[in-house]
C-alpha cells in the first residue's frame, strides 16, 4: 500500500523527502472596530485589495 505524508519536518529518520511544496501560511481571525469594519465595507464597494483587512492579517501572522 502506498502512503503519502505531509510534514513540516526537515527530515524523517528512515524516509527520504521527495517533494518540497514550499512555505505554508494561514490566517488568524481578529476583529476590527466598528469604524474599521465600516472602512472595509467602503473599500469593498470600490473593489480591489481591502487594505485594512490585509494589513490586519499580516500583523496577526507576525504575532
């Protein structure tokens, strides 16, 4: 039976890593103030990147 593992380890004793998929990132959900939510809503009307929310996500990744 063929088994496939996904790991964050650099090595696993007795096994050979055959494929590196790169950096994995996630998002932490945080809340904004009512004014921040209002500003994000205005940005969605214009379209494009919602900078208020992406900045919040990037700060959460650094924490």
